[in-house]
C-alpha cells in the first residue's frame, strides 16, 4: 500500500482500478504491462489510432495543398507513407504489444524512438532532417491512443479511475460517467477548469499528486479520497473497509442536507441570500434546482466548444440556451459569453499554444478578434431571450473600451435579428465579470457602464496575487482570504451599491464554507456555486447571522498577512457554526484533517 497526498478538488471517496493516460507531450512513455488476454484489444487500439492519424494527415495534406501548393504539402506525404509502412512501423508495434505485453502507447513510443535513433545515426542528411518528423508522428499516434482510451468506453472497465499527468477540461468533460468514477493527476490546482468540471460531474478528484504517474500501475486497485486529497495505491483490507464505511456516512450526511432543498437561504437575523448554480451543460440546471438553487448565476458556454470536434453553429448555441431558458422557467439565468483560451482551448487553439495563456488571447479578447463566431453566439442568446429572462455577461473584461466594444457587437447582433424579424428581449441586462484587478480598482467607472457585476474570484485571486490557478507548485500561495483580495471585493460592492447595480460572486470561493461568510459580510447577497455545493452552503448561511459575517469580514480585511486572516476566519466560523462543518475537511495549508 502506498499513500500519496495531493490537492483535494472534488469531494467524495471511491475505490476503483487504475487506467493510466500517458502524457503525449512527455519525452518518454513508461513501460506499462497489460494482461495477456488484453493484447488483441491493445493491437486493435493501435490500428484504430494509426487509421485516425492517416485520415487526419490526408486532411492536412489537402489543406496544405490548397493553401501553400504541392511542394509545401509534400511533407505530409512522408508522414502518411511512414505510417502506412507495415515493415518499419505497424508490424514492429503490434509484435511488441503481443510479445512484450505492453500498452500500445509504450510500443508506439519505443518503435518510433528507435527508428528516429537509426535515422539520426545515418550519414545522409536527408535522413537526419526526418527525425523531427518521426517524433511528430509518434506524438500524433499517441495522442489518438490517449483520446481513444477516453473515447471508447468498451475498452474501459467499470469503476475506472483515470490517472494522468494532467487532464484538460475537455478531456474531463468527455469522461464516460458510467465507467469512470474518479481521477487523480500529478499536476493541477483547485480552481483549474479540470477541477471545476470534476465537481460539476460529481467525480471525486485529487490533483497535484506529483509522483503518482510513475508509481501507478495499470489495473491496480486504488482509493481516491477527494475530500482529503489522498490517493491510496494497492490499499490493504483494513483501509478498504474504513473507506467503505466513510462512504456510507457521507451518503447519510447528503440525505440529511437534501432536506434543506426547499428551505430559504436566510441568516438567523433575517437576511436573505440568493443561492444560484454554476453550470457548464444545460442539463445541470436540473441539478441546481434539485439542490435548492433558485437559478443560474453562471453558465460557462465555452463547453459547447470543448465537448465537440467541430465548432458549434448559431443553431447549436440556440438549442442549448433555449433548453436552459425552458428548464429555468422564469428563474434567473445568466449566460456568460465564451471564455475560451487559458486552460480551456479548442483544437485550433491547441495547435498554436501561447507562451503565457492566462495572460494571452482568452475570453472577451478572443471573441473580439473572432467576430463572426462571437456574433453568432450573441444572436443565439438574443433569440433564446424571447422565451424567458436571460442576462448576458462578458468574461475577463479589463478595460472600458473592451466592454463598450462588446456591447456594440451585441447591438449589431440585435440589428441582424431586427432585419430577420426575429423576436428577442430588447431590455436584456448586459453585465460583466469582475475578475481582474484593473476592473476592481476602477469599479465605479464600470458600474456606470454595466447592468450588473459578477465577481470571479478564481481569476481575481490569480491575477491579484500573481499565482497561476492551475499550478500545484504554488497552490499554497493561492489564498482567497488574502486581505488584498478582500479589499478589492469590498470596493467592487461599494461601487455597485453606489450605482445601484446588482453584484454576485460566481468564483469557486463563493461555495467555500470559509469564504462565503466573508462575501456576505462584505455586502454580497447573491452567491453562485457548483450545484453539489448548494446544500452545505445553505446550511451554513442558516446557522450564521449577518452581523457575525460583517464582524469577521471587518477583522479579516484588517490583517497584514493572509495566513493570519485565513486562520482567524477558520477558527471563528467553526466556533460559530460547528454543525455546518461536520463533514471531513482538510486544512488546505497543512493537508491534515481539520
Ligand atoms: C472566475 O474566474 O472566478 C470564474 C467564475 O470564471 P472561470 O472560472 O470560468 O474562469
Ligand atoms: Mg474567470
């Protein structure tokens, strides 16, 4: 038995068997044994990946021919030829899988690696120049193999726990929920979108485990404790028994919490709090309502791009939004325009990676440079607004000019619909995320322009403290209770009150039991959180008074250090509402059970 500690990002406990997703970008794919009876399936998997690669290369060849002519496109013919060459590539790979009983990924990696070594050793420079092409081919086939593990459910057994170096949000969103029960990765942070998706899907998950990939074995039994951030390889009987009873206790707690679904979220001194849900897929709206949420405060529409091989059309957008409006049945529904880029990228963006993606062409910046795509989304949102109330908001606004430009494009979209005689809500509120310090610092200016604010703490914390939200190495520096962050939030709320526009908070911190009371104390009255987080947040709100929240927020903001602020908040809240913290919880800094 081996216990690895990581960052807990999605609570719950699961016992399953490991499937490793090897890393395409890594320079080496480790040797992983397979069972003898799995060899045929593994060879088939390789053949499918080879066929998919050839198909992709044929397409690239045609595109290159059209754009750059025959000569430039020739390189793809070499790639196709190499993959079709049974003697040097496919036969040795199949033979290695069968003879050595290793995964298709490892065999592909080794055969290409050895071929590249032979090419590099030749005197003839035409061979030497082909080495990087072979490496390119190698990663193309492995990428298809890794994709096929997720995409072909027949090959995954029930109770599969995915272990990987890292996972993208789109990989996670494509998980087959009937078979994949949890995941654990070496990299990642608590507010990365991969973690957010894990919570949305209700999959226990641990990220930032550092050495898990090298320790894990294919098919090994594993426990993923997404509440405490432990990954236990090859657990002994006693540990399995302990986790089985923890699971039973957790289910009983959830049943108790479910009884609160129809109760209002109101503090003991009578302040009403609006509890909304964050969603990535329309069908999550049902989960929000079942959990006792009263609408949607953030619909992350970029997942329409991330869960499909082709970009969505205006009608795809419309279908998703119309479904949401129908399910919301008159309740609040805030649709955020696409927040692509950073850790959420389309296939096209993946082909030209940015050096610094969180500071790069993401969100509203990307939309403003891709106007036909942006306008199609805006038209779809407007069309859906004819069926019920919708608010639209723009992500990652950093300047007033940007917000005005986005509004202008929205007006263009309205004119398009006017010309077509399509109905829409002319008064649809237009708001913005407050998730960069420049906006928080100039909140009064933005409050004169926008119809509402939604504070995005995931990014606001990252940009204020200069801490990458996806990087496990700096996870301990990612502290939402940092007084600098609290001061920015306080000023945003003040500005919104002064200009009488509503402000909500939809970052992950809004659902954090140690942070939400601070938001209430700073004047936020609408919290939008992951659906599964609604019941416990409601229980906490009902156990606190607003005056307690105000007192704690006032004190926390006065500290010089974020550690003192975090300790103070944790201790005080647990004294005030011990029953709201009854579950197993981890101290994020020490990693010990709190
Ligand atoms: C945020 O930044 O807090 C937010 C809600 O947006 P996202 O997590 O999608 O970047
Ligand atoms: Mg954000």
